[in-house]
C-alpha cells in the first residue's frame, strides 16, 4: 500500500517520533519508581530491573527489525511494531505484580526498537551525503524533545493519577502515532531491492557487518559517547531526588538543559553538513564533550551538589554528543549499501546492548555520588574518543 510522501521536514518529524518511542517509554515512568515499589510491594532494585528487562529485550530484537524490514518493507514493519507496542503498554498499565510488569516491559522492548532502526534505514534509502546528514540531524534535534518532556509529563501524571496513568498515556500516544504512519509514512524500499530472510544469507550478512572494524569502531564511539550522558538518565531518581533534594515534578532540571544541548548540537551538525567534512564535525563534537567532562569534574571536586552548576555540564556535553552523532551514525551504515536495514539493526543492537549494561551495572555503581557520576562521564567519553580515532585511522587505510 502506498502513501503520500511528506515533505523533508514532515518526514523528519515523523521519523523523529518513531525514533523517540523507545527513549520516551524509558523516561516517562522514571518519576514513578517509588510509587511502583510501594503499590506492587517491590524493592527499589526490582523496580530498576523493569528498566533492564526493557533494555535487554530491546537490544535482542533490534538485531531482527532491520532484516525483517529489508525483506517485507519499512512501512509494514513499523505498523505491526506500533500495534504490538500498544498492546504491551496496555499490559504494563494492568500489571498486578512486579513480575507481570517485568514481562510487559520486556514486550515493550521487543517492539519499541523498530522505530529507531527502520527510521535510520529510511534516511539512507532516500538520501546520500550532506542531505542525509542534514535529515539525520533534523531527526536528532526533534527527537531530543522526547527525553526532555517525557519525565515532566510522567511526573505530573504520577502526581495527579498514579503510575498506571503513565502507561495509559503511552497507549494513547501509540494509537495516534499508528494512525499517522498509516496515512503518511512512505514505503522507501521497492520490492526489487528487498533481501532474503534465508538463514544462510542472514548468517553471512550478520557476519559481514559484525566483522567490520570500521562498523564496530563507529558503533563503539556512539555507544560510549551516549553512555556518558545516559548514566545520568538512568540515575535520574537518585541524582535529582536524593543528591539534589528535588521533588518528583522537577525532572526538567536534568532533562531540560541536556535536551536543549542535544537540539543545539543537532542543529549545528545540520548547518555544518556540506560545509566541513563529517570527520571534522566529529572532532568538534569531541572538543565540546571533553570541555564538558573536565568542567563536570572540576565542579564536583570544588562545590557541593546543587543547582544550576550540577546540571550545567550536561548542556555542553550533549551539544558535543549530538554534533558527532549524525556523522558517526552514517559512518557505521555507509559500508553496507544493500543491507542498510540489517546494518541499522546491528548498530541499534550494539547501542541498546550497551545501554542495558549501563542500566544493570554501570549506573548503579556510579550513582552513589555526583563525583562518581562525573568520573563515569569522563571515562566513557574518553573511551568513545579512542574508538572514534581508531575509526578515523581505518577510514584512511587504502581499500
């Protein structure tokens, strides 16, 4: 079934909404952790594991969204995934125990990744070069609004109606997004370019992608850069409510500056596309992230936790992170012109798998103090920079 093709800006907005579905379903319920723990008789660690269940199932399924979209087309996969995500959100809303919530959060994770995987493939289906970088930057800029407003919406819903209303809100949002995609989402992969789902073909394709040093270095740089910020997202209830003594409606203090930085960096990346090389754009991103990490360490060594200084470095860090992100994303996909959906799946699997590790291990190990979080940001950013440098050296090799 064909559909009208929206304008470039309209397409960017629609793809941003699809990409934001996963992060939105992470951040919206963060202010409800204490209420969920109380209402379902669960420990704080058991509630934290609802996030881990989501992230690990998200990572596992992202390996397949792209391959399925390469076989059946982008539009069909998106519509089915949104429908199933809505069902899983309804299950979360009705969960009567922490075990049931684990299950339905895992089911949300299984379906939520389709949006971000298939959106990246659609960009590379339709655009090349600087135009692709601009569209990716527009998507990132619009996508940045979701993590900023999600915990604010969640905080007010929690205050007014309790934790179940947050998942009711996700059900309603998914229905609206499904209807919009049904009407407006184009099919960017014609039948003659679709790929096989034969096990032998898939095994060879996955092996080709995961054995590519250029792909692995670009993905590692993306994951580690994002990890430097994501540890604050995962630690938000502790960072804001314990260390900064803020109420559950004050999550905008963390997400506002960070997402403003993400939007600013994405806008700058789009403006620089075609004017300076993607490699230089990535280098500028690391300059900004390095300054932010050093500033964060200095503040936490010299001042007690407080506003606004404890959140100010996140603004600078996310400018650099989002400035580098579009180019690094395209670097990872570029070597695989015939399997862009599958490569986008592998890229998202890499990212979300690392996010799962961060949720289960890294963030709990660091959230004990604001200084340890700052050190974690600096260490992850430094490791990401080394991965990006290795990717640059591989790109310069002949052949």
